[in-house]
């Protein structure tokens, strides 16, 4: 049993049109929240406090972007280890503030508690004129993801072995493409970010849209099971392929068209990438 799906279903009966996407759309606002917990999503020895705070913000902002929403405000909930110094707190705050500034977000409040580990939860409040949902995939749609997948899985394996990875690693510093996505949004039918791995996200799309996939080429587990990528997975009709390609070239975004939506279902057999 997928405990996450089971738990979410306890609330979906009343709010089935709101719960279950990257964020909750209420009127013209999108509310999204993700947790970023020590020993579940990261280990302290892998990243500086500034890097941890930056990534915690980025992975939350990613959810807003793939719903075609512009992030405006953030609420921070931080469980702070008792042994943190003033300098540690300054370093953590610098990380949050640097990403907030980059994306034009105001940090408007939140909560702090004392804890044995560093645990972060962030709520992003965004504005949208026309949200993009996970639901919307149509039969014969083309499936596409941006960038290259697989390096986050290999970098995580290195980190778990006590080895170092490049400071440019996407596992440490995810890269987002908001301008690209906002421009393609009118031409796509559904989207989500690749946080749990391409195959996991495809299972989500299959389940919510009652469709399967015809793959054009085999995709290895090293690519398909790599989580923490934060590339964009989306679908579109063939008639929009040219305009989407032109927008991708404009922003130097690599597109990988890898499958077509067909009748059927799709199940993922990857193990969860979180390591606790």
C-alpha cells in the first residue's frame, strides 16, 4: 500500500478538485507546501546551511512554476537544532533570503521550534491567471521532459558512500526554468515537476488521467528512477510541437520527447529515492 496516497485520499472526498496536484488552486491563488527534512531529504554533512535553505526554497518554488503560477509570498517553518550558533542561523537565513530575492518572493512569517534535527517546511503563495494541472493529458499527446535526468541519482549514491560531488550538482542546486514554462503553458495539456523520478511521475499522470504510455525508446532505471531532478514533465498535442520547440530554443532548454499517451495504465517499479 502506498501510505502517502492512502493518507491523501482521507481528505480528497471533500476537496477532490483541490487536493492532489503540485499545489492547491483557490481562486486566482496557488498554495503549495513541501517539507525538507534532515536524514530524509538531506544529510548535514553533504551541504552547507546556506545550500540547504536555498534548495528548500527552490523545490517549493518548482511546484508553483509547473502550475503556471508566479510565487509571491513564503511562510517558513523551521525546526532548529539546539546546538545551532548565531552564525549558523545567519547562514540559514542568507540561503532563504537569496532565493526569495531571486524570485521576487516576500517572506511574510512562519514558525520556529527547537529540535534535534534541522527540519524545514515552506508554504509558497502564488498567483495565476490560468493554472496548469496534472489532469489534462489527452490520448495521442506527446510526453516530454526537460534537461537531462540521472545525475541526481548517481550523485546521491556517491554522497551515501561518503564521497564528494560537484558543487554544480543538480542534487545540491536544482535548476529551474520559469520563463520557459510560463511561455509554453498555453500550448500544453498537463505538467508536473520531476521530484520523485520520471517513472513515479508517469504513474501519477497515468492514474489521474486513466491513460498509459507508448515509449519511443527504452529508458533505463538510472534515468527513470532518478529523483530530486526538478526538471519539468509535460504533455502537448502534435500541432503545438513546433512552437514549443521554438520556445525551448529561445531559452536554451533541452527537450526530450519520449512517449505518446495511449489507452491503458502505467505502473512504476522504482524504489522510493528517499534514503531514511
